C-alpha cells in the first residue's frame, strides 16, 4: 500500500509540473524582457528614473539586470523547448519532437547570449567575426560529427523508415547486409536491434546504405514454388502421372 501511495504521489507531482511548466516559461520570459528594457535604460541614463541617479549607480543596476536577463532568458528557453517537445511528441514522434526542441533551445540560447552581450556594451560585431572564423575551424575538426547530425536531419524528414520497421541495410561500410528492427532515430545515431543485440549505427552510414524490407527466408520461397503432390507434378496427388506409351 505504501509503495502504491508513493507511485500515486509521484504521478500527481509530475502532472503538476507539466501544468506549471507553461506558466514558468511565460513568467520567466516576461521577467527577462523587463530586465533587458530596464537594464538598457539604466546604462543610457534614460529619464525619468535614471536621469536623477548617479551614473555609476546606473551602471551597477544595468549590469545586475543584464545578469538577471541572462538567468531568466535561459530558464524561459529551456522550459519552452521542453514544452514544445512534450506537445509535439504524440503527433510527430520522439525523434522529430527532439529536433524541434533542440532547434528552439539553440536559437533561444544564441539570442539570449547576443542580447546579454549588448546589454553589457560588448561589441558583438567583432565577436561574430571571430566566432565565424572559429566556427570554420571547429567545423573542419568536427566534420564527421556534423555529417552525422545533418544526415540525421535528412533521415528524420525524408523518412525512408520509421521506428519499429524491420529493414535491411546494405553497404560496404557496414560489412555487407544487416537485418534488424529500428528502435530509435536520433540526431547522430540510429539504434538497430539485430536478434536481441542493439547496435548504434552512425547516421551518415545509414544514409549512404541501401535500405529495403527484409526479404523472406529462402525456405519459404522454395515452399511456395514447390509442387503440391507427392508425385512431383503440379497437378497434385489426385492427378496420376501419364504412363509412357508402348505396345499393347
């Protein structure tokens, strides 16, 4: 009984968290916007509030509100990404919902970082130029990992197969033909169940492989083509074989 009550309490707590998550995102977003606006006004000594206070005090207020914007913006981005993933999962599946959640998380994090730097009066243009050069070098170094990510996006949107499909992958990189059931389609790997052994195959190799259904076993094919009768004729046992002609 006690274990059952603990399970019920855990389920109720989880339901309350799910209901409260949208309000958490909205409140954090409103606080982030308010912090950014007030921080900008304080840094520029904007009237009517900050024109009457000392410039140094305004700079401290602007820095503190910029940090507050970073915190609230991060909370809003993380909560919104989780809520979108939760809403899209029943309709689009786990893989597509995860991609949408990651996209919102990346865009929100980048936007929050850029606005925070602007609030701190950091020259974003120079950082963007340096970041572009850094991105080129990082992209060259992580070419294989990025190739798996883009291949995963192609697999998710092209849908040559779905989770639960029994398929055959055939490619030289895989060592020939590989039969199994797709258990998960992730950003970098496809999880493949082959006779109880789960394998993680890079998306780039799956994208370059020939994909098709698993053909029936050869025994079944021979059984369909084999004759019906014991005599070996297509007519079956009820038809007797014709006797060879000869002298009466």
